[in-house]
């Protein structure tokens, strides 16, 4: 296996790794602005300068030459080299923190800061800004640049992004992302030299569905998400990794929240699903986690404690011979498994279905035209619901049938999620149901007409598993505390099974996974 020495640390490697990535994997940070592992190498910021050397070998004997102390001599290049461009080779010697390199970085940083305004007190990037970090490491307390700073006219570039070109350090990440990942030419470098500007074409705007990523990869505050501007300082936020549930792709995301409210979503690297990116549709749909949330249960349109609501639901299901069940692919695989067993063994019915969207009916697992990540199916776990068997039995009604004529059933069990609420008139006929049992994290007009309405936990408040359109199983954990007396859907079904004389004993997510052999 090939070897390279970085800061006197011998590192073995295989393949053809990038120097910055190889160093990072071994705990060595090479500072950089313009480099990004998913984009082509630009090499324009020069912050990643390193000393590059090779071992001295006698051309005649082929043996390494040594100094007086017995150490192998190293020939270093006369000038520092950009680390992002270096092709790693066996025997290469790298210095990333020598006095020469530190002085070079200080010089680069001084030029970078020459036109950069002191916007930190009002900049949304403050606290997440690598320019701040590097300024602390390599910057000067006083700048030698006394001339007037260059300024730009503020342009409207899109509804998603707000541009502050005065802060731009011209790393060009955003423009490379637009052309290389989003596949557009709507945003690029214009002019040259001191007048260079990253901007849209005259009179144009950015229209692709991945604009938020341009702000994510901006190392400073030149591009910010309009929706998040001035909402909160990042050091006041709490963070948790979960999944995006706005389509069947299931991108890994970081949830930023405070006092029980979600403030933003950002992508988390997931090699198999979304790599470094997420779409704007999923990024900006977080508001449903904050709005019209239900914290308590009701029976007959009036507030009720959990046990009273549970007892009434059990009585209704016991007395009903013809039950319609509209499940939700927003529920976890674990809940879908318990739900499937419940309506096979405890309250048997053939009228069970999760397919409320056309893409679910067609079992369409493809992406929308022109999209990198957004699936046609708006649900994160349609694959899991199908695997759990939440489909009509012989002669059973579909979810669309039940939504159209709920009065045909003695009782209807309805899972209300954010997608079906957004569909508008999908629930218009449900007030006709004879005995309606609702399970939902959200308040709706049906709470007043339902025989029983349970408050369930949103996916962000519980654990579970989703299976995305590619068949990839992804577990998620709670990132927010549950609201009020809201319960897990599987917990409600498990307790109902006990009241109806066929106890499952599945009172934890671990027991459910073990019982249905879903893995740890």
C-alpha cells in the first residue's frame, strides 16, 4: 500500500485520494474556501497552500539519500502549492503548518479580507463562517488595507436566496454548483478583476429547485436563505439529524430547532441517498411541524384523557363488522407492521389501504422530470407500507374508495398527515362517516365530528424506519420533545389490542423490530 507523510505522520492510502480529504480523514485540517469534494477543483482561493516535497533518491544507486542524522533527505518545491490540486503519490512529504505556510496563509487571508465588510453582527453566517474561524487563526488585529472597500449594488436573484455580494470572497462554489450539479447556466461569474461579480444574467433569476445548497456551501454570508434571515443566531439553536419526509427519496437532514419549534433544515451527507444536497421543496416544508399541532385527545368532539379515548375506540371497533382503514405512508415501518397485524388479527377487515396519491397507486418510484432528488411519490415510506401489507384484501375497498364514501362503513380509521391536509378537498366527505377514529399530529375540522381523535407524535418526535423509493432502509430518531400527551401510533394500536382481548405486548420500538425481524 502507498504511503504519504503529512506533518511527520505516515499515512497509508489506496486509490487516488484528494490531499485535503486524505488529511481530513487522518485528523489534519487543511484550511480552504473554494474546494468542495462534490465540485470540480477551482484552486482560486489559495487558502489551502502547503509545502510539497519528495524523498531524495540517488539516480545511480536507486537508494534514498540521508542527512548527517540518518534521516532521508526531502526536496521541497521552491514555492507553496495549493493542496486541492495535488495528485497524491507514494513517498510524497507534505507540510501543512510550517512557519512558511502560516505566513503564506496570513497573506492570502489579508487579501481575502481587504474588501470584506465587518458585517458579523448582522450576518446570518456568523457562528458558521469559516472566514471567521480562519481570521481567528491567521488574521491580523489591524488591516494594512486603508483604501475604500469595493461595494456592489444589491440584486434580486430569487425568492429563495438573498445575495450580499459585498461579503463575497469569489470562491465560485455557487456558480460551479449551478452548472455542474443543478445543470443550469443562470448564475455565473461576470466581469473580471476588481469588478468581478457572481450574479444572474441581466433580468434573470435562479429557478432550479436546489438553490438552498448554494447558501449551504457558501463559506461566508454572501448567499443566505431568505426564509431563515434574522430568525435566530445559530448558537441559540439545537440540532438533530433526521430524514426529510417531503417525498419518497428520504434525504438525510439536520434539523435546527429552538423551544420546540423548527427553524430550518439543512442536508447531511449520505452517500447512498442524497450525498451533500437536498431540494428546496423539502428544505422549506418544515413549517408543518410547527403549525396546527395537536397536543391532546378528544372523544365526541370534546377533550378527553387518553384512557377514555382508548376505551371508546376499542368499543367502536369491537361493535363494527365493516371497518375502513386509511393508513399513511408517513408512519414508520414499525407502525405499519403493527397496523397491518392489528387489522388482520384484532379487528379483521379487507378494507385497508395507504395509497392516497396517484404515484402510490401506480407504485411509481421515479424522480420528477428534471429533478436530482425529488420523487414523484410525496410520501417517505410508501415502500415500507407496501412491504407491511397495507393493501386491500380480496374485495376490499381502496383508500380512494373510502375517502369517497365513508358512510358505507360501520367505522373508519383515518390517519391524517400533512400531505393529505395539503391536498385540500380529499377529506371533504369524511364528516359523513358513522364512527370516525382519527390518528394525527395535526388539528383538523374532523376533530369536532370524529367519535375519537388521537394526538399522535410527528416523525420528528419519535423513532422509526423508512424505506425510500430505492429500497434503502433508513432509521431515524427523535430530535424534538413530544407535544403534550401525543402518543406513538404503534403505542395506541398496541394498547387497543390489549383492550380488545388480543394483546400484542409490543410496547417498545425495540420489541417491534425484534418481533417483525426488522433489525436493530
